[in-house]
C-alpha cells in the first residue's frame, strides 16, 4: 500500500533531530501549473502557442513575442470564485472562497522595420517583454465529514509513536501529540480504536482547510520575426512561491458513552512555504502560408529552493482517562503543542514540458488555435541538502516515480472578429498526473468564453472560465501499516472525493504605443 502516502515511514526510517514533512503531493502542487495571464488567453482556453502577439505567450511559447508590430502595456486583475464539494463516507459538504488578485501585468517594447529598412532586412521586428504572469493560485477553502466505524486518526498517531517514538523533534509530531494528548496509552496503542471502534462503535470525523498563495512568474523575453515566416523567441523566468495552509482534523465519539476515555480531539497543522526558482523557455513559430502557422516550445524544469515553517497542536477531551492515571492533572481537556516551530530548507525540480501548437487564420474574421502539451510529472525530484536525509530523499523520489506519470494536455480556442470587436470561446483538458487515475482521478476541464474590443491604441478584454476537476485523497495522513512486529494493523483509511468547481472572471486593460 505504497501509493499516495504522505510520510515515507514505511521503511522504518528514523529521521534525525528534526524530520522532514515534504511529500509527493507537495511536489505536484508546485509542479502543476496551468497558466493564467491575459483575459484574451484565458477566454481561448489557455491556448497561446502559435497565434502570438499576446503577453501570455511569454509563459507558453516565447516566439509569440515576434508577432508584435507595436509596443504595448497591459494589466489583468482577476476575480476567483472557488468551490469545493467534499464527499466522505457517504456525506457531502460544500465550501466556498472568493478572492481578487492580479493575473498579469507587463510591457513589450518592439522595434519594427519600416519602409526601405523593411524591404532590405531579413529581420522584420525585434521585441523585448518584461512582466508577470500568475501561473498557479492556491486560494481554497475545503471541508468534508463523515461517520467512521472502521478506523480512527489516532491509529496513525499510534503507528508513528511505534515507528519513531514520542519526541517532539520529529515533524509532523504525530506520536508526541497523540501521547501527550492522552489518546494513546502507555503502550502507544490507540484508545479510541480499542475502546470504541473495536467494540462496534464509531467516530464522527471531519477535515477542514483553508489556503492561500500562488506561483508568480517574472519573465524577460526576447523574440524576433524573420522574413515574415519564422518567429523565434526565448525567455528566462524567475518564479516566486508562497503557500499558507491551515488544516484541522476533528474526531468525536459517536456512541454517546461518557466512560470510554474519549470524547473528542481537534488536531491542527499550520504550514507556510516560501520559495524562489528559475526556468527557461525556447520557442519557434513557422508561418506555412496565409492561413496556417505552427509552433513548438520547450520549457526546462523549474529549479526551486524552498523553506518550510510548520507548527502543530492538539486539543483533546479524554473524559476520565487522565484521572485514572493517578496524576495531579485530572482535567479531561488537554492542549499540547511542540516547543517551537519546525523549519526545513530543501530543493525541488518540477516537470519539463513540451508544447506543439497550430493556428488556422480566417482572414480578417478571426482564427482557430490549439495546443498540445506534455508534462513529465514522474520526472520531479526533491533534493534534501543534508546527507542525513538521503534515505528519505531516495524513498520519496521513488514514490514520485511510482505515483505520477506524464500528462497529455489539450487546449483549443476560437476568436471571431467583427470590425473592432471580438468574441471568443475556449476549452482545455488536462489529463490525470496519477498512474492510478481510476482511484485518484485528477483530470481537469476548463470551459471559457470572452469578448474584446479595440479602440485606437486602447484595448480591453473580458473572460470567464469555469474550471472543473475531481481528485481523491485519504481522509487523514496515511502511514505504512500492517506491521506485526510493532503490533500495527492495516488501517482502513477512507478516501474522500473532492469536486472542484472554480470560476474566474478576468479583465485586461492595455494600450499600444510606438507603432
């Protein structure tokens, strides 16, 4: 059972001093970017690999910058309305979050040949682009709950205590919090399991979380147009990462028995991650004729240096259990927290990507465009800088290879034009990065629409995007189980099914100059 587990404790690895808490899901979070950018690109399904002259192309195919004939400056605020429906043990719950942020701003400076210079020069234009695209957003609220008669989250605390002891020097300190919170007995056995689950009872469980942050990409791009046939471009990007998450797990005795040494627990995880990385992109667009143009681009992996700060706490009510131990503290409510926050520095290499694109122009009436993208999620790799973490690093990187696969992503958009006004439709499909997609799903579909207008040098675009995605996760952290030597049974951790129904409304305002 080594799929999609959150801690590589399966091999009995005892981590020194302070353990790491990174896992394959964190790698996916930072590696799975689907772009944002201008309202025009969003309304075309994110397809931007071959039509060019849009700032979003700097993050897709930088050769698109070679299509510019004038300089421009633009900005795109976006309103995100996120909804998550969680189904757990047959019960469904919804949660929502709305947030306004910036999707894109930038400037492109273009020098276009004119007159005799145009006739005599092979290079018809050169452009330099500087700016920002938000390529992932982590804004989310989620909640699910259900009644579990098969297992308790405290069994995971017990498994950790048996593997690693009850020191608070390990992160996450499951064993420490479970033992100090009196939900484990002197033998590190789960009291809720022994006193409730094994006797035919059940517990009400819930998980809630809220997160914010995102990935911002700061681009410097260069590109040119050779003989109106070949557009070439290259970009280097600095990426910044910010992720804040507060996760709460609760468990409550559903039997109504006040004398089984457990009433409830509330366990919290707080995580703040910051990082900085860099990548490069190369691209080309070839104009076959007045109707068809094709494009290709390669994105290097992004190499990222991260710092994690994490903290944990637990509040429990264990009824008469503390009093039965004979100590002076007989308060049934206990609150425990490690002595200090945990900090860990590490590196991550995200997937490399390749993009193939084609655009069919419909004269002055618009165009149809499409992208195919391959992203190698199984090529992601962690690097923990201290040699003492080598075993964990190797095991985690092997888990990434076993858990993920390369994805095949498709984006298509159509733009119709009438005089100075445009209407757009788009669709995108992102295949599941999970090898066991039948269990964890993970595929995503975007439906989009938008309008635009051009008035002299001023332009405005409006886009709406509906994002739909399904993904499953275990209801609480999953450790390797079924160890007879340590008296750990195979814990049946239920799956929660998450259905994301997110909405984006983006507005781009821009101005062209220097033509």
